[in-house]
């Protein structure tokens, strides 16, 4: 693999930060202020692609010309139920988190993460990938789901759960990248950065 130069991570996600730091990459964090809830797109892969690209572009506009580095890495993760044709983002309330978990329990869903690498000096020079992982949940009663929600963990996570934390108990099977479900597909991101 080629050496990877320093880049800007357009995210305040502690999980993405930890994943990238775990392999010794150097980067500067400048969170994006793009609000993906403003997107009116029902096709999940397109939603992901556009959200990650817009996050990168929003950061590119905030950085002054002489700033180094020139590359921006942005990402967006959603949970998608093919059976229900529904995209799940972060829950709006505890009640919403319970509703989401009820719908996901006993079923398989897709976790999709888009990763955009953008040259802030030439925004037309960018590449976006989307990685999909299948996750099958066990079925649980409301009492257990409410106890999990009361830990606070689900409230800032797409699909209302964190596989890297207490939410691991929900998962019966996983098909694909584990780090994708956490919020950043590490292998695919490294391939993108090395190109």
C-alpha cells in the first residue's frame, strides 16, 4: 500500500476517529455542518453518496486556501430495511428509538456507509464508495429494548444501536464489514485513501 498523506476528517464521530487512529493515520478533524435530514432522497445508496459528498463540500468551503492538507474524507452511515423500504437515521427521541428497534428486531437490515474523498482545491476531483453490510437482529421484548435505550447509547446512532457497545446483544448474524456497522468501513477506506 502506498503511504497515506495527512487528510481532513469531516466528522465529529468518535467512532470514526478511533477507527482511523487505531492504525496510526494522521488527520485533522473539521466537523461538517451539512444537515443530511434536508435531503429528500428515498433511494438509500444515492442518499448515502450525496450526503457524504455534501459533507465534504461543506468543509471545503470553510477551509482557507493555504491550509494543509488538501484532501477531505467525509462519511455517512444509514440503516436500511429492504422489507419496509425505509431509511433509518438517528432517533429523534426515546420513543422513536423504541419504534426503530421494534421494526428491526427479528429481521435483517442493511448498514450502508458512504465514504467520499474530495480534493478541496478541486472539488470536481472526488470519489465516493458505498459499503453494505447485512445485519440480522434477534427478536426482543419491549422491556429489554427500553432498558437498552435507557443506557443512552442508541440516541446518536443510525438505526438506534451501537454494535461496538452494549447494542451487540441485538445482533444474531453479520454479513460483511464489521467496521462498516460501527461507522467506517476500514478496509475500503484505506483502499480509497491509498489511491
